[in-house]
């Protein structure tokens, strides 16, 4: 009986995967909210377990990159960083992505700075700041 149930479940998962249905993926992937530079200075509300994706324009070929300046990592934990280039041209700008998981109920300020990390005593070229409330 168990073997038959397991085989039925495996067949159903295979059908979902092969058919291209994203139902299983959506079920297994926690909900996410995506913000960009238009959210600067604003507030974001998340549920525990949700993912916040911050997407900011960047051009690392110039030496500039976004870095986290402030966040309470007990409330919001950085889980991944990525960069998506806008074109195939060498030195092309793109979008720097930060993925954060909402760990527990609370509030934190999330601040990022766009700068050349090796330059000390220089104001950042840009800043991004939001308040994140996890419920």
C-alpha cells in the first residue's frame, strides 16, 4: 500500500515537472516582494518566511557596487546576491539583486550604499533606504 502511494505521488510530481506547470514550484517557493529604486525612503511589509528582493541599477565595471550599510540580520537575513547584465556588451550596466528572508516579527532599517569599496572618506554615489516591517 505504501509503495503504491509513493509511486502515485512520484508520478504526480513528474507530471507537474514535465508539463511545465509552475504550480509545484509556486507551492515550494516562499512568496516574494520585489522593490527597486522607486521604493527608496518607503516602507515594506512582509510576513515571516517571505523573501524581499531589492533590485538596483548598477555598473560594476566602473568599480561601483551596492553594499549593505545597515540591517538587523535577526529580522531580515541576506541569503543571496546576484547581478543581471542589461546587454552582451562589455562593461554594460545591469541590475544588482539582493535577496533577504524575513526571519521573525520585527522592524529594521535596510540601508544600502553605492560606492567604490576601496575609496575611503568619499561620500557614496547613491544611497537606498527602506523600513521593513515583518509581521
